[in-house]
C-alpha cells in the first residue's frame, strides 16, 4: 500500500500571499472562483500553476493523492481540472474551531492522523508547525512527513524532490 500524500490548496498550490506582489510568480495563472462561501461579492482570486499538476501526477507511482483542504470535494471541481489532476478523495473535515487550541496543534492535525489510520503519509500545508510535528510523532504509529510550504511561493522543485525521496 502506498503512503498518502495529503495536499492542502491555499498555500501549497495557491500561494495566496503572493497576490500582494506584482508581477505574479512565474508560471502561475490567476483564476477567479466561487466555491462555497464565495457567492457574494468579488470572486476569490486563486493562483494556480499547471506545473504543480505535472509534479503531483509524477508522484502517483509512489503516493495515493488526497485533498487535505477546506475546499473538500470542491477541490475536484475548482482546482484539480485547472492543474490536470483527476478526481481525488478528500478529507471530510469537521467544522474548524473558532480559535486555535491551547496546545498549539493546528485543527487539521488530529483529523489528518485519523484519516491516515496508521498508514504512512506526507502532508503539505502552509500552517504546519513544530506543535503539529510533535503531536503526530506521539499519536501516529506510522511514518509521517509534515512539510510546511511558504504561502508566498507555493510548492517548489525542492518540495517535489523531498516528497519523491521520502516515499
């Protein structure tokens, strides 16, 4: 059984923090989207790079790809097709808490470990911290790679190299 590759969108695939800069990062295209929660007002600006789809598809011989994003199944409608990914399974999160827990562990971390159910996994997200790494080490019996992605630049070549080597 392959390890899981759990993929967040905002940060790793959509370097949203780069929207404040001009010009946009090389290789990215700006899309205007209306996922759930964005029906009113201006459409959500989303930066996507087709190269990310190429890089993720290249890892499918080593990983089972899974969306680990608040976009949930909408990732398959709004993001996957624009970067050339097939329909992927997704983590069906509980509602995020109104505030961070006192232990500093991100609200996604426990559901990620539950979803993995003991399987090895790599997780790419822009909100991973040392608290999450420590919690996963203590509560997940399998191997895990938690890779924090800079939301100003998104996934880069080095990230794909690390993911390929880890698997």
